[in-house]
C-alpha cells in the first residue's frame, strides 16, 4: 500500500495525467484531500486567542 498523498502531490499528478479515467480518480482523491485540509484549518484556533473567543469575537462583550 502506498502512503497517502498530500493535496499538492495529487494536484501535480493530476496536471500531468493523460488518461481520463486516472485523472478522474486523482481529482476525486484531490477533492477529499482538500476537504480534509479545509476541515483541519477551520478547527485550528487563532494564535494568541483563547478558543472560546476564536469563533465569535463579539462573545467577549456578551459576558456582562
């Protein structure tokens, strides 16, 4: 079994692929990899900010 490819590796492979069936498979894998990366980035809290305040900056004002 091969190691999972990053979205960058998949995009490079898709750009070079000539076979339509293989290209479709690569694009499907690329889409899944990009969705996983998007989820990972959205779950990451902003630096130097408590996680509770990251989602809603106005939450700090509603605590009064």
